[in-house]
C-alpha cells in the first residue's frame, strides 16, 4: 500500500527489537542506525518514525491510512524533522542543529511523538555535533532522535555515547534473494552476480541494475582480464579508465583484486597494490587531483605485471 514506510526484509531483527522497546515504553531518546551505505538505514528510520506517529499503535508497522500516516506520507508532518546536508556530500552545519533544538523544545502539534532524523549524522561538522550534545543531554519527553550513520568512526565519541546503537550488518544472500529477484524484472544478470559487484549491499545492487553501471562494470572486468593475459596493452586500458569516475574505478579495481586474492595464488605484490589503491583513494577523498593518464598507466602496467609474472617475479 502506498503511504507506508516499511523496513526492508533484511532489517527484521532490528525492527522487532525496536518494536519490543516501543511496546514496553522503553524506547531510548536517541538511536544511531549504523552500518555500511546502501543497506536502507534511512528508510528504516522513516519507517520507525511513521510507526511511532501512527494512530494505530497496536500494528507492527504504520497503517498508512490514519491522519498521521497521511501527513507523514505527504512529507508534511509537523512533528517530523529531517536534517540532511544541503547537497549530498556537504557537511551538516550548526544552523540545522539550532533548528533541531527549537523543534525539540516545542510541544508536539499533533499531540504524539516528535521525531528528528539526521541523515547522514556523520556529515555533521564539529560545531554541529557539539550543538547536538546539548539536546542529547537534556532529552525532551516523547521525542526521538534518529541518527543515520554510515561510518561510526566519523561520529564524535560523546555523541555516540549518548545514543543507543542499532547495527545493520551486510545481509546474507538468503535475506536479500527474493527481494532482489522481485526487483530484477527480465534482467540478464543474476542475484549472485549483482550482489558480488555490490559487495552484498542490496540497494547498491538495485542501483547497478537501474543504471548503466552494471554494463560498465562488466566491461571494466573483461578489460582487466584481457590485460592480465597480455591481450590488451596497459596504455590502451589506461585510456579507457580515464573516462570513469576515479573513486569508483579505484573501488572496482580493489574489489576485483581482493576477490582474486581469495581464490588464486597471487604474487605478494598484490597486497602492496591493494595498499596503494587505498592510499590513492584517501588522496582523492582529500581533494587531490593527480595526473589521470599517468596514474592509470602506472596502475594498469602494474596490474598486468601482477598477473603475467604471478605468482613469482617482479611486480607492484
Ligand atoms: Zn497510521
């Protein structure tokens, strides 16, 4: 039914646990939903918010038809506040947290719960995190703060210590299989292939399916295969790589080599190669702008060496 936010099938344990807390009126005033990206943690947060506001309190999930649910679905519920960066990748600043404190100090307009969702909470800068502490230290009644967090290490320790953790691990195949199959339509790929490329993260798998990323990834992998057996020159491969998003392609390369290391006896230089990819990734994240053609030529040449000389010989 439209208008209902529900948890995903792989979030049932966490959902049941929180429902138990709600039934026993033991819900903490702040939760941090943590785990890797692309697992649907924000969606879980919305589902929980709607469940709390819904007038049919006996139901396990929100009913989708009461007045509160209708307001929620129209994204106009006066007792829900969503805090996110102005643009994806930007920081959440102190102004947003000031808005949050005003919101939590007011009485609920609909007479029930008030819910704040901060997504992602690890985007808060230091000033914002410090401002949030005040609200966390003086919790208002029937007010829930939901912090969605992709990287727990980036959240300040004092903020973390005042929230109850709800952990979302990467689901196992059985928890994802039927959901992902139902989304696939007449796709030419399989659930297993998609999940492998998405490192087990179902929403990323869906994104691969709905964009041209899956095709790009397959082309990238066959390029690496040709490179590895000497059918393609490193220079040509490097030219192709330059047109890809740098961080994404580095991730792909990393994923591919990590997988090879599990199944194949590789040259020890492979581990140095992985380290190097991590370093490049850190530099790119830090805003570095390396010479692309040089970077990719080196990476492709050394990739070729890793395989042509494997498992002995000079590489990396
Ligand atoms: Zn309802």
